[in-house]
C-alpha cells in the first residue's frame, strides 16, 4: 500500500520531477512555487439506536473489510456538511431517517483502497431512529445489517479499529445511551 504523497512523482502543476525538489507534505515545488497540502480524508459514522436502545451494525459488502461489521456512514462529499453526509449515507445504506444527532468523538483511521492507504479522520455521532423496522440493506456497500443490544456487539468482528474505539466509548458513556430516547 502506498501513502498518497508517494503517488506524486512529479509536480502536479509544472511536471518537475519530485526528486528535484518536490517536498512530501505539503508538496512544495521549487520550480514553480506550488504549495499543495495533503490532508486527511474526512469520514462520518453513526451509532443508530432504535427505541429499545439497540445499535445497528452493517455487514460490509465491499473491501476494505468486506464481510466485517461497521457503522453506517462514509466519506464527505465536496460542498457537503458532515451532518448532511451522515443523513445521506444512512438513507443510502439502510433507508432510515435520523433524529437527535449528537457528536460522540473523532478517531484516526486508515482506509486502504486500490493500492493507496488514505489517512482518514472519522467523526462519530449518535442518533435515534424511529420506524427502525423499515431498515433495509439499500446499497451494494451493505451486505446485511443487524440490531445489537450494546453488550452484545461482537467488537472482534468490526472492520476498523476506529469504529471499535467509538463503540467502546459509546458503551462506557451511560449518558449517551440514555439521552434522547
Ligand atoms: Zn511545479
């Protein structure tokens, strides 16, 4: 797997070879003066609770982590807020609408895809859903889903360490589990 900065062997503006002066991050080109910052990709994940306090985990339908468990969520699009992305991803992946959205925590993650390892910052939220029975695996990215009581979540089957840490934090914070039912 390759870090994103290693993909840039030449200045993306003037084509100057990197070995001749293109610094790693930011990419600084001595030939044309380009200064280009490589930043973490922003991702959102949400702990969805039903009326009984159970948590929805999806089974990932695509790599990385195909067949493992994860939270609904995904990457933020251009010109989109984190909250908008969260609502869009939940609608696209499991067909549900969220309410009472609360920030939980952020975690550092890495996302290996097509030979590149992207640095990611995951933003985790907690939200309630009504009509949880209407959940459907609505995307090819979702092979299935299940509602788990907080103590029953199989953390060893979760795809990303960042998601595991967020679920552990949620399980330890009784205020978050009890509020907003
Ligand atoms: Zn240049």
